[in-house]
C-alpha cells in the first residue's frame, strides 16, 4: 500500500484548483482523477487556518418598559412611571478572524452592534476583551482589537477577484455556539446582490454549511487564504440550506486599511450619479450583447461623474477592465479601487464603446448643513432639518444627487411626529413657496397662515398634505 504525506497532496490540489492571482484566471483546473485523490483530507489546511478564527461574544444592556402603556407618550405621562423599567442583558454570538498578528480581528458589524461588552475566545479557550476600532453598518464589517504580547496566528487575505465558481472552500466559525466548526463546499456563485437589507450588494455564494453563529467567520480557499467573511444565509427555518453568502476578501482588505490608518469612519467614493440594472428591454434598445451593466439614470451637477463626462443613458460595463454585472457590482469595484485613485470606466452608448476616467473622492459638503430644531406651533415643530449636500445625503443613506431641505431627526411626541413626518423626508414646498434652505423653513414655520399646504418628497414619491 502506498504511503503519502497528507500535506503534500493538499498542496498539489491547491496548486491545480485555485488561481493565485488575477492573471491566472484562465489556467486549467483539475478534478480528482483517482481513488487516492478522492481520499485526500482537508485536515492540514484546517490546522493551518483554525487558530486564526475566534468566537465573538457581545453583550448589551436593554431597558425593558414595564408599563402597559409603553410607547404612548400621553398615557405614559399619567400611568407609565408607576412601574420601574427593567434592565435585561442580551447576548449575541458570532465569529471573527485574526488578520493581524497584534490582535486585530475582522467580524460582522451585526455581531457587535450596540454591544456594551465584547470579548473574543481563541481556539485554545483563552478570552480577551476587545475594543471596536472601526465599524460600518452598510458593509456589515467591524474591526476589533485585543491587547496581547504574543504573535497571534493570522489568516492572510487572498485576492477574492481570482475566485471562480466551482472552487473548493472551507467555512470556519462557531455555529449555534457549539464550538469551532469546519464545513466544506464550493463557490456556488459570485457578485450576488439583494441578499441583505443593507446597501451593499456583492457577495460570494457558497454551499458550505453556514448557520447562525457563523457570522463573521472565515471563508477559506485551498491556499489557506481568507477570501470572504461569512455573513448571511438564505433560510426559511433558520438552518443551513446550502445557500450562504460571504463579503469578499478584497473589500475586507480595503476596510482593514482604513482601520489601520485610524479613520473614524469608512468612506466610499462619491460618484454623483444614480444607476439602474440593465433589463433585457434596455439591452435590446441600446444594442448591448448581454443583459448586464449599470445604466446611468441621473447625474448630479458638478459631481465627479459630470466632470468625467458620464451622461444619462450610457451603460457602464466594466471598471478597470473587470466586467460589471449590476449597479451594486459597480459600487463594489469603485470602493475596492480606493479613494484618491482613478477608475477607468468602460462605457457603451449607441453601439459605441469608450473609456472614461473617474476620480474617486469622498462625498463633499457643498453647502453648510445648518441643522436646526424647528419650534413653535407649526406642523414642523419638533423636527430637525438641514441643507442637503452630497456629504449629508451619504450620512443619511440617501441618493447622492438629491437636493433641498431634509428632515434629519424628529423629537418623540412632538407635533411633527404626531403628524407623520419621518427622517429623510425632503420638504419641497409650503403653501406654494419653494423651500430652498433651513432658513426658509424656519421663517415660514414662525408665520401663522391658518392652514398649511405641505409638499414633501419621500423615497422618490411626492406627498401633498394639508394641516390646520
């Protein structure tokens, strides 16, 4: 019976089946050709990677209202204070990956969001308190740091753009809190969007079993590289159905770089344009060979897209030579290119193709936001409003090209709250007068016209109401 070293065959499979860099995408890949190859083990790879995967424990204190009238400001005033609120401790469980040897961990934001106390547990059982270095709910990523004098095991971040459908992968995490678990599978699809409720939509799909508690764990290729952070599952019952999703490693690397620079928040490039997916009808009308790309719908005046020469009706089909499947993929490509860089956009229009250079910069504050609390006896009393700019729109998760006066917050129980105003409402006009600034809104709120004919824009829809 032949004797073989388990490490060596794994290395052979890795060399055959996983590309090392983007130029190697076209290389041939092999499937197992013999019974011996079918009996190879992932154990050496797991031993190499498992020490860098940690369990993440997050606890938060929550105030529970004991009153039967909780949530009603009027009834609470008379009855709600008779019973004290209760403080409860809620716990969440997830996973994380050590990516720097001095104790830097990457996980999902939803694992630690709102937590008062966060700890990580290593594979050997030791626990460390951590601090949050950087987090972002849009990308659902967070960088944590624990103090140690040791050189910690790490997982190198691989080039996720070199990943192909069919590549073998391992998922390592802590599902259901049972302890570190390894599952295997393949990459099922790439560039998946509309997976989570956030505004990030570019995921690696895998059939490696991922369950609650795996969030923040590692998706590892056959080279022992981190190619994704496991984030979500598609499941009706809460368990794995073989459809899991991971944030690509290239985005994790850009996010980690921002944390290493000490940035207080993560900035995505401001394009100054809005895009829609290319449908079959649009593709036919524009003479496109494939139904893919990002259709330019609107362009903000004096924004980067306008300065670069991008126009409505054009279709962006690639960034720096890499195909763009949909608008979310365009956002991903620009984000991973990095602020301060120039991206080469391949654009099609009327059957012609051209290349446009787009400068990538953060959203600017083109006019002072001047956020003010509206007081008095008007329907607007209790709302805070500010002047929209690309910067404020970015912070409020609104389309970058919108303009006007936006509601940023509403005082609970105020007239504005009772009348149904909502954050991110844009006040367009009052009694036929256009509202161009917060000062305009303040002045009209101080008047007493007897009735108020208000026009607002909410989620792209115009709403007209009359208040007396």
